[in-house]
C-alpha cells in the first residue's frame, strides 16, 4: 500500500451545512465566553472567600480548571476554522487530542472525587474533617491529574504510531480519537480496545461508583427528621448529579463503540454537549443552585 506522510489535517467542522454555520459562530463564541468567564469567576469567588475554603469547593475549583482546559483546547480552533483556516498541522492535531483527552479523563475522575466528598459529608459527618482534611484532598487531586495524564499518554502514543494514508479530512470539528481512527490505513484494533477499556474504567466504572454513593446518600438523607435538613442535603447533591448524568451519558455513547460505527451527524451533536455546553453550564448550575456561592458572589461584587 502506498503511504504518504500526512503533515496536516483538514477539519470539516460544520461545513456540510453552510447555511447554519454563520449561526453557529456566534453560538460557539457565546459558549466559549460563558465557559471561560463563568469558570474564572467561580475560581475568584471561592479563592476570595475563606468560608468556601472547604473540600467541596476545592474540587469545584479543580473542575473549573478542567473546564477551562477543555474549552481553550477546542473552541478557539473551532471558531478560527469557521471564519478562516480549516487546516491544522499534524503536531497541532496530536496536541489538541492530548489536552482534550487529559481534560476528559480528569473531569470523569473529579466527579467521583466530588461524589465521595458528598458521601462522607452526609453519611459520616462526625468524621468528615478527618477523612477529608487538606492532605486527603491534595492526594485525591494528584491522583485525578496523574491517572488522567497516564490515560491520555497511552491514547496519544498509540495514535502517533498509526500511519494516515486514506485521507487527511477529519469528519469532525476537532481532533478526537474516533474520527482519527477512521483515517488510518493500519489496523486500529488495539486503539479501539484501549479506548473501550478506558471508557469502561473511567466512565462506566466511575459512574457506577457515583450511583452507589448517591444511593447511600439518599438513604442517609431520608433518615433526617427535619425538612430543612433534607432540602439542604438534596440541594448540595442534585446539581452534581445533574452534571454527572449529562456528561457521562454523552462520553460513554461516543467512546464505547468501535470507530467503524462512528456517525458523522449524531456524534458531532453529542461532542458539542461535553466539549462546549457542559463546561458552560457547570458554573451556572453550581452557582445558581448554591446559596453559599451566591452569597460569596454578592459579597465580592459589593
């Protein structure tokens, strides 16, 4: 088979529907601005309020950092491709894949850390300060970033060994594993097996842990006698459960299937949810449904 070295990729984006592409640009620009400003605001509000220097908000700041990493990896190039250059160099594509996969894995693991924090706070309140001391929080954060870094290192390394000779046209709006595997002229069974294994461990596995944690949380909350106590406990968990369900369902749908079953239109819509919509909604959901964050925000603005 004649193989030519690919030096750049052509990102099609949403060019197959040019009538709507002009509407997509302001929409994605708005999502980028909301995600960037909202997550930065969350970090500033929590950092400037000593009352919010607790494990729950420590992980919320970590989530904001991950969301900023994700949006800054994907959306600037997407906006540029809509108005100017649709090409991306081979190295730029691999870097985009590396940082996106890193943020994706870190977010999945962070959700589990946040669920564990809520589980300890509600089910073991007397031992909370011991089990979730600053050292434990730092160790959890280091584990999240290290495991997700190892995960993206494996996937990026496996992709770097593949030759691309069928085409250099990426049927997507950024460099993601499934559409890139379709361009390879070498067997991709190992890549698909590793992607499937990572999805089972990071997505399905973590989601199962979160669900089990929330089952225990709900049982503990139902034992609370006061209605105000029940409302407060549920309010701190409902926003997290909403974000988790939205994120895990879309990520699992994308990565648990082989590359041969990749669908252009459906997968683009699903990818928009976890690359653009979720990072924009996270600060809104966690701030609008959290009285402590709203109080700290009002204090900061005043």
